[in-house]
């Protein structure tokens, strides 16, 4: 979601045909994550923000600035030495010039259990 699109590889599908060359973009990204033991398991949190500006030739009226963000959380709980329950959720979005690309926004959630034999 946050890497530059590869040259000519489906960028038109996102409505971003003028944003597909990484050398045309100046951008900065920041991320922070943390984990701690709590509630008998491990809690993990993360967040990310990136912003930048396209330096290339754009269509008339096309926004030059863009940004993205995401946040997520996870929890691991060991029922025993070999059994683990996990859950996680995350959400992310893109703004300004990337706002037109619905494929760059979304969320996910997972819950599961694993057991080693």
C-alpha cells in the first residue's frame, strides 16, 4: 500500500497513471510500534504515516500532494507451551491525490488458534 507503484504495472487501474514513477515523488514515512505483556499475553500496536509530493507533469487539476496512514493492534495468548490464540485488526487509508484510488483504503481483522503437535 505504501511503496511506489512499479513503472507501468497496472497503475492506470488505480487512476494514478502519473504517479507510477518513484523518482518523480519526494516522500517521507514515519512508523512506530510497541509491544508489552498484558492480560496474560502480549499486546502489540503499530501506526504509520507517509506524505509526499509528485514532481512530475500532471494532468490539469490533478493534486500533487499525497499521504497514507495505517494503524493496527494484535494480541497473542499462549494457552499452553504448544497452543496459541491470536487476534489482530488494522485499518489504513490514503488521502489527497491518492484519495481517488479506493483500492488503497481498507481494513482487516483476524482471529485464530494454532497448535503444534
